[in-house]
């Protein structure tokens, strides 16, 4: 249990180090507004914080810097929102007003602005596609030998697949097949579609036609994978190079590979509250020199998306957090309209 004085010292060290990038000594703390203590008292508490694992001491100076444990305690207990950030809120409002008729464009533009304002990498994860239900499976005839199969979800999303009819396969056959698929999949969760299809066709109790139905099923499986794939948008990937404290070229290369592949769901995860992952606390994160901040936004009663910032552990948290919370709040309002 930290004393109130130790909490104030830890808070000051984190914020001074974030601002300067220089390990913090007791002399720097004596100039901090709310630390009116002697240098000896400050040095004693800094030593205690180091022994408790909240601070680390560098070899090159007598100053301390926050450890992962120190950053986490700061973020969960000590960080305050910078009230001056409110001056930037009208810029965010303008984005949502400008694109209020296009939700996707509004969200992407807001994420671009977040990256621009913070100089960090910004990410938005759409709601979990597995919670989407299949509303309808239908067919549209294009020509005498070509049709389009449509999968429509309860969210209004549509996935289409064009088929050219092989010789000897009638349109009535296709209509019967699609009708069977519609009966089988209607109101089912998208995440369950592949399992339902495979189980039903293995039993051969749904469609009793010849080999061609396998091509249809395979096309459906591909379509379901595309539809249930998490919607991810990434902005400011180059900021990681400019702002990172990573010194190991291999770690930086591995991080850029993760970001470039947009394989982000594994390292960001989903959340229903403000959350933080520091360094390798995030699965597959190749470095300890990054923090991921995640904030949820609400699409509907059972659908939650996530916006996230990926930046150095020496991040301006007091500025970033209120910006993220305000953007998430506006995305939620956008989806309620």
C-alpha cells in the first residue's frame, strides 16, 4: 500500500519523464508544485518505490524512471485528464457533423484526426461480427446462365457472390438450393453459419442434389468468413517510427510487421471499459516500449466496438485519454441516430 506522499511522487515522476524523457532525480521533484518536501525525504520515498517495483534506476544517472508496474499503477489510480484538451473538442465535433450521413466515413475521419492530434497510431475495431444474425439468403437472376446469391444480415450488411450455372444445372435447382439454405440459416448467428452448414451437409438431410451444391456451400463459407472478419481501420502507422522509444531494430521491425499486417485484434483485444496494455502484457506485442489504450463505443445493446491508441510507454496519457473518450462518446451518439 503506497502512502499518499509516495503516490504524489510516483505521479510526478511519470509526468516529468513523459514530458522530458530524462530519468527523474529528487532535485527535479523539489520544483514540482505539490511536493514541498526535503530532498532527503523524496530520495527515501523514491528508494522505497524502487524496492516495491514501481520505479527503475538507470545505470547512467541517479534518476529514476517508471517501470511497467509504475505505469500501470499511475494509469489505474493517479492519471488526471488535461482539461485544456476541451479546446480540441470542436474539431472533433466538426468531423462528425460533416460526415453524419456516412457512419463509416465519420469514424475513419475521427480516427485520422485522433492520430494527427496525438502523433500516435490510432485504430478502430468494429463490433464483433460474430454477434451478427443472418436475416435472409436470396437469389437474383442476371442472365440465362448467371445469378447472384445474396446474404443479408440484421445490420443491413450484404455479401454477394456471382455464380455462372454449369451446363445441365437449372435455375430451379438453384432456387431450391438457396431456399434450403435460407431455411437453414435464417436468424442464426453469423459465427455459427459454417458449423451449421457443415453439420447439415455431412448428414445429407438438407439438400440431396449432386456435386454442384458443394461449390455453393464453399462459396458461402468464404462469404461468411469475409462478413465475420473484424472491421479494422488503422491510421498513423508511420508515427510509431517517429515517436517510438524502441532502440532494438529487431523489435521495431517486428512491431511494424504486426501493424502492417493489421493483425491487431490479438494485441488490442476487446473491452467494455477504459483499459491499458503495457508492453508485452498485450499478446504478441514484440516490445516492452509500447502502451495500448483502449476505449469502447456502443453500436447497439449487444454490440460494442473499440478505439485504441498504440504509442510509446512514455505517452502523454493526460491528453490522449480524454480525446479517446470524447471520440468514443461521439461514435456512440452517431450510431444512436
